[in-house]
């Protein structure tokens, strides 16, 4: 390759006529897309056509005519399935749509840990546990890449909140980072083998993530032997020499987003001056080419093809159904009984569609939003509703019931409607979007609406369409609560099927729902220049366990319409592996879903973490069925990261295995004795 060809491959352009500089995109870019890197026809190297994102083929807002694509439920919803196969199939579907839409690089795989549930991109990510997030996102990446395209994992690393996202320095010890956020990336990379890693906007311990030698070279490339390339987030590069020498391999959307060009001519000059070794440019190019070849992009050229939107919606619906978490079901009010009741459906635009999260990951439904014209006008707007109205999906399934609707804007009218019906179902929504943190209160006085409806009719069911935990001051007044997240293209159908019991609510919380803001490890700094993650690896349920607080709903929680019991918890521990087995019995007369969870408790885990999730299995059980589950524990979860040795070390001592239906509902315990050991990397 010639030097100019090498330099071409390491710098991308933005694919939409927007961004901070409103530059026209290169003509060869796919219209309204996230990015484009030219190919080299002479050598048979294809262009890199990049699309967001995690829930489907996204389009940059205001790109003009927006093609309709299938949206999965939000990332946090797919994580709530706890089912890697579901995530794989979901990924395979959006990867297929990406390829058919002309893209060979999908900017998916968001998995920054929910250190604070108020983080604006909590909906895009996969919750608060490194093993769960890494496993689920890794599976989705593998599914996307089964289409011979590249997927990213992002945003590496510690991009856990939006406040000050372009400048913020996440302060954390190496040992804590390795056992939390970095472990999530390590697991996702092992499971998904993504062709690219996107480095983050923020700084880590003072150094920008995209020029952070410790993150990019020491941990990722040397520690984990990552063979492919690191691309920057859009506008995340701040230097030529420091970034190149720290391990950045490709500057994304350079002219449109970065303060100035850092790769291209300045990189050529730095190489000519000897400030960046030629070998570093060769390494960048080799890594990009390796990904293009290894993932099949070169051997399987992109061809535009029609989308099978109906088939793809069915895949999205399955994901959504399995993601829904039944949080409360007093007196077994759910599932709704066919033929019986008069039902009032209230609020949440349930007559039109279901809410989605905003920002670069926004997927537009065919025909546009079900509720057009909603703000914000600029990024990260607009607020988009998918065209799958729950009202119609419920009414169709209850032909002998009278189903009435009130939009909820007039609480008195909504309460009157509820009073005159047997059951009230209130849909409550909370939008969230990239670049904006939020609080945990339902907006637009929806708390008051729910309280008023519940006062008029105690048989009130609340369906939440949120991308993050919300506070529920009304929880004791209502009969049932279903967390439906942002449920995607077929979300209304999925909600109706769960409410009617056509499927069991299979989702379990991948994130703790706090009872109040006071329970959180508040870390916001008013200047947004630095955030001290002093809780280290003790985030989410680990924080609640360490501080002995009772959340509103704990990590791992979710009800079924049936009942299970567990028996026979046993473990075999040898020098290099721990295998656990137990049996699960469906005690009920209906088919149900269950997610038995295994936690390991110890006194010597770093950052005072009392227990860690070490395994689980998403099960679907016919009536009366019994299944034996065998789980092998990842030895890193028995260990602490030892920065002096640069390795995971297991401390000798007594540990306790816990089998349960959530992090707080433990059905069986088993003592384990482990001997001291340093893990070696395979
Ligand atoms: C986001 C990335 C996204 C990129 C391209 C950035 O603002 O942080 O997640 O992939 O834009 O749209």
C-alpha cells in the first residue's frame, strides 16, 4: 500500500449534513448515516459504510427523508431478557438490515455500566453488572457480525454519565476499573469478538479515552490481545501524536466533529518528523484490514436488498416480550382474563404507539414517528414513537370487553373513566436521550395522574415505558406494575401479549430500582470536569448490598405468572474450575419463564463488594417441568484484580454460593472453600 492509501484508511467522514460544522457528506456516504471511510478500489478494499447503532439501523435526525427500519427494544430491555440467544437473534436481525441497507460497520455494542441510573444513555446500555452486560452485549455483537459485517463495542471506557461527557474525567483505581467497567468490555470482547472498539468522549484518570495509553494499549491490546482496531467516538480526538502513539487507529467523522483534523495531513507530518513511528501507522492499517478480512466484509461485498419488515418485527417482538419485568401483581390481577372486564386504558399515547430513546441510536419506523412533531428540535431530538399501539393490541385480544381510552391529560376525566370500569391500565412514559442526564421522576405530573386513577379504582395496572428506573410514590396504591422499557417496533403487541398471559413475563431487572435518590452513591461534581467513582466496583446492587439499603426493586427481580422451586444446589471445585448444578421445577400448571441466578458472597472482594453475580440461566418451563442447570463460574469472578502482579488472584478462604430469584431473594446457600491462586490468561 502507498502511504496516501494508508492515511486514507485511518480517517473517516460524517455521513449526514449536520454535526457541529454542517459539512456536506462525501457523495459516496450513505445518506443520513454516521460515517464513511473510503475504500481502495485498486486493492479491492471496500469502503467502510458506518451506521449506528444498538437497536437497529439508525438515521441521524434531520437528515431529510428517513428510511424506516426495524427497532429492537432498548439495550437495557434486551439485557433484561438475561437470554444471550435472544440477544444473538436480535443482533443477527439488525445486522441483516444493516447489510441490506448498505452498511458494513455497525456502531452497536453500547455497554457502559449504569454507575448512576440517571445517566442519559442508561437505556442504550445493558445495566449495572459486568458479567450480565458483557455477556448480553457480546451475544448481540456476535449476532450482528454473523452477517459478515463489523460491529463495535463502545464507549471504551467509563463513559457512564452524560454530564460533561466531552470533558469529564472518571477517577477510579485500576483495580476497581478492571473488576467493573473494564470487565464488562473484556467479557463482551471475548464473547462477541467485535471488529472494532470505539473509544469514549470522556477522560479516564485525567487522560482522554482516545489518547489513553493505559486503556488502549496496555489493557486492550497488550493485556487482552485485542487484534482489531480502535475508532474514536465522533469528536473524541484531541491530539495527533498522543492519540496515535497511545493506540488510536482511526479518527471518526474527523472534519465534521473534531476541533481540527488530527489524522490525515497532520499525521503524515508527524510520521515524517519521526514523532509517530511509521510502524504505528502500519499497525493501524493492519488492524483495520484484519477486521475487514476476518469479519467477512471483503469476501462478502455489500449489496442493497429489500427488508422483510414483518419478519424482523416478529424478532423484535420476541425480544420485547422476554424483556418485560413484572414488578408487582397483587391478588393475581394479571394476566387479564378474556371476556370479563370493562377496561380503561389511560395515557402514554397508548392509542398511537410506544416510546423510544433518543440520540444517535434513533431508529425511525416506516412512515415516521407515530406521534410526529415532538421536540426537541435539535439533537438528541425528536422524541419518536414506534407504530405499535398497545390500545389496539389489547382491544383486539379482548373482543368481548369494552376497552375505552383517555389520553390522561385531564386527570379528573381519567379518574372518572377508571371509576366506571373494572380495570384501569395507565401507560406512563419517560423519555431519555444521549447527551442529557435525567432524574428518576416520571415527567408531566404522571405520578399525580397514576395516584388519582388508583384512588378512583384500586384495580389499576401501571405499564412503564422508560429506559431507566423510576421512583414510584404510588406503588402501594396500584395493583400491578409492568416495566416494558422502550419496547421497539412491535412493542404494543408485546405488551398486550404479556398483559394477557399469552407469554409469561420473562424479564428480570438488569439494574436496581432505588427507593429514593438519597440511596445512590451521589458522585456528580458541579463543574462536570471530574467525577470520583469512589465506590469503585461497588456499583448498583453491590452498592446497595454494601450499604445495607433496601431498594424499591432489587437487581435480578421480576415476577412470573407461575411459581418455581429450586433443589439440589451442588458445586465441584477443582484447581482451575468451579461448576455448579441445581434443579428447577415449575410448580405451576402453566408454561413459565424463569431466571435462576447464582451469586457468590465473600468477605474479601475488592471495594467491599458483598456478593457478585456469577451465573444464571434463562429458562422456559412447560407445566410441571423439571430442568437440571449446570453453570461454570468464570474464575475472574472468584478473584480480585491485583495491579502489582497484573493478574487476577483468588484469595484462599470461605465463600458462599447463593441461588435465588434476585440478588435479594436467596433460596439456597452452599459454602465453598477456595485455595489461593493466580489466574493465567489462556
Ligand atoms: C455517539 C456514538 C455514536 C456516534 C456516531 C456519538 O455522538 O456517542 O455512540 O456511534 O455519535 O453517531
